């Protein structure tokens, strides 16, 4: 299998952009990690939320469930999830963490620092919160990682949740790591297990491991260079201190249906400056042969797939009232993408069209648009 031909930029260009953006943002040695973690302190500082009943349809049954809207996201009480979705949910008094168990997944949320761990891997999203003795979690973030589809019916103002019928496989955790007092490297990558076709599983696993090793090697090179640069600065400016430089890879499986597997790896690099940067590398596999799908193949070979996706993105930009750094000029056929239950996803890279605060906005074009 060849290296992924659908990346929008090479690793070398990406890391150079990350370093430049970090330096432009400021020379302060303060490091913040992934943007979502920065919201954890804000969550604890806010004292009052408005809890409102929201209409839900969960696997064809109607419910009214208390929700909170914060950060532009809908939060739902985990007690309701326990009752309606059948997830096993526990609260650990000692670690003050919430654990949700079900569908072959185990997700632990820490409301105090905003972190999540799913099947042994730390991941990132808007932080969970405790309000008036009840725990709330961001609905879409949680459901997409626990194997549920979510949509919204505007007419009836109803949130619709469906249990997804997934391919028979499990995803284990592989990792590459190196840690010392100056720098930290941790690259996680998925390992496909329990797939009936062992040859296909082996093909995909070999490719993903090679990809992880390639990114880790390039990341290590940049960490070493940044560490030397910091040491040189400290020598000239005694008393100056810098946090560890960091390179981290975290994967997220976004689609495991209809004989296809889609995921992305978020690579976060902090090399100095006011904050780190994240770039996203997606992969979508055909589980029949282990090959990567092109965007055109994912769009069912529709001859107008690019214009359909570009029109969809433009519409969503207007509906969401996104402020762009530059006009959106459309995607090309080699654009990176991934799949979700609802459709094909195009994500903007940080600073590609939007500010750092916007993160990496996702734009979903429904599969039905290509029929």
C-alpha cells in the first residue's frame, strides 16, 4: 500500500507552519495544550446555567431530557444517558471522574481538568461539568465516540439519536513514545483487531503503523531542534525557563459502517510561543481490500461531487456566520476528508480559513447529496 496520496500538505510544510504560527502568536513560554482543555477553567468559573427540557427521539422512542447549552454545544445529564441508552455510568468519588461503559468502549471524563480517556487513550473535547450535583457531558462529542448517530429535526426541534450498526471489528491502541526532562513525544495509532479478513486487517495495520512511525520521526526531529534553540536562548538569557516541547498524536474513529472504516489522527505540536498547533490527518479504508478510498469514491463517483461539497460548505459558512480570514475558494479533488454517520466531512485546518479560537471547523455533506 502506498503512502496516503490525499494529504493536503506535507508533514515538513505543516510543522514549519506550526512553528511559524507559534512564534507569530508570541514568544511567551506559556503552553496550553489542545484548545478544548483551555475551556475547563472557564467551566468551573461559570456559576449559573439554564437547564431546559429538550425533545429527543432515541431509537424511535420519544423523551424529554434536561440539557444545558454552553460553548455553543448541547450538554446532557449522564443520568438520562444511563436510563435511555443503556450505558453503564459510574462516578468515582476519589478521582472525581465519570466513566461511561458500553458498545465495546470505555470513556472516562474528568470535569476538573477537561480531559477524556477512551479505551486507554487520552482525547480532547469540550469539558464535562458538574452542576447542582449532576454531571453533564457534551452530547455530540460523547455519542459520536460511543457509536451513536445524532441529527436534529428543525421543524419539531427534536434531537434524534440512533444506535449505529457497526462493522464487526475492534480498535486497539498502539503507541510510540519518548520522554525526558526537555521534551515529550507520544504518538498513538489504531490497531484493527477481530476483523474477519485477517489479511485486510494486517494490511491496514501495517500502513497505519508506518504512518505513525513516519510522523513520529519527523516530530522527534523538530522537537530536538526546538530543544536546542531553547537551550541556546537560555544560555544567552540566564534565568529564562521554557516548558517541555511536545509532539502528540491522538486518533479518533469517526465511521465504522457499511464495509468502510474512517478515522483521523490529530497531531499536536508545541515547539515554543504562546500556544501549540494541531493538524489533522484523515484515512478512510475499504474493508473489502484494505485500500484507501478517494474523495470521489466516497462520494459514490458522482461527477459533480466537488461542486456539491463546495456548495454545502459555503451554505454552512453562511448559516454558522463564520468569520473567515480569507474567502473560501473551494476544495480540490485531493482534499483530505473523513466520514461520519451523516456524510462526508471536510475540516478546515487551523488558520486555513478561520482563527485559532475556531479550532478546526467541520463541514458535513450528507451522503444523500451524492445520490
